[in-house]
C-alpha cells in the first residue's frame, strides 16, 4: 500500500481557513483544515511531508513572481490610462 494514494478528493483551502496539525510520533503528522464546512483531515508520513513542503515552496516562489509581474502590468496600465486622460482636449 505504500506509495499509493489512498483517497482521491478535491479540497479548496482558502485564506481564513483554520489549519492545525497533530504530530503522530516521529513518522507522521495529521493536518486538519476547517472553515464553515466540516473539517478535512489528512495524514503525511515524514518523507511525503518533506516533498509536499518542497513542492509548496516552489509553487509559492512561482506565484510571487507572477504576482509581481501582474502588479507591474497593472501599474503600467494605470499610468497609460492616466496619460491618455491628461492628453484629451477639454
């Protein structure tokens, strides 16, 4: 059974959800996410948690780059819009 995903489901975890954990000895951890709906609990063994966190770190870095690009593009559009409005005849 090791190396096989036991449950297949989709979960949306958003800002404001409560996230707690409970260490299960040195070999794993239970993570519980709850909000307005029923809590969702999942278990990581130690190495799976390491990989999840590594992938999560990469994803966050990618998201930060995208957010910076989006902010720069938005700022450019705002400046272009302001410049166009200032050039219009009265």
